[in-house]
């Protein structure tokens, strides 16, 4: 499946009974061979109050979690932490991998407004995967929240996606998602 099909020149409207699971082939055999054998690299967290995800992730875990499953409510503060756990850092003239987070299951999450800006000045909005929300993250697999209604432009731009699950509740896709 070509990622260019996820970057329409206009918004796409889906009907209420559609659901999309997109599988994208790995860039190389080496990427396909990567497996997660470290049980400590997986974590499931219920976030009872938006903005409190950091209360459930220790400093030692922050950059070592490979697969994260969340339920509950999350806002900009929580998204900012997830981004930090899955991005590289430019340091001393080279890119250094900070976090190992590559797989995220957000199916049981409700995105709510509030908290810090998750990226630059972008803020969360209820039930929307916001513009540039996971842009430039090292995410390979993501299951989007069952409650989202819209995916805004560049929400997943420049990720390393091999699999994405888009719920049937989504009825609008922005450009270059």
C-alpha cells in the first residue's frame, strides 16, 4: 500500500460503517526481522485523568518502552510525553535515538482538549488526532482511538509506519496524514 495514498490533495470523507486497517510493507528485510523479545519493553496503562500519563511511567521506563497500550483520557501533556518517547534527538551534529517506543495502541483512549502544547503551539481538541500530532515520531504500528472523528493534516507525517488501524468513527482525513 503506497503511503502517498494517505496524502490526498483534498480531505477524504468516510461513511460511518467504514473501518480501515492499512498494512505497509517494511522498507527492508532487516526491518521485517526486528522483533521485540524483551517483555519489560511492553506496558499497559489506564490514564484515569488526562495529563497524568507521566505519573505511570518511571524515568527508567521512559526511553525503554517499545510497545505502549493506553486507555482512559489523554491530552496535550500526555501526547508530548509519547512524542518524547518515540523521537530522535539532534545532538553534537548527529541524530541520537532517545526512545524505543515504536508500537502504540490508543484504541481505548479518548483524546481531550487541554494540557500543554504537544508540538510547537499545537493543542489537543476533543476526539481529533491533531495536526502534526505524531509527526517525525519513530512509530511503526499505531492503533488509533476508537473515539476519534477526524485526522488532521500531517498527524502521522514522516513516521516509520508499517501498520495503522483507523477506526470507522473517522469521517475526515486531512492532507498528508
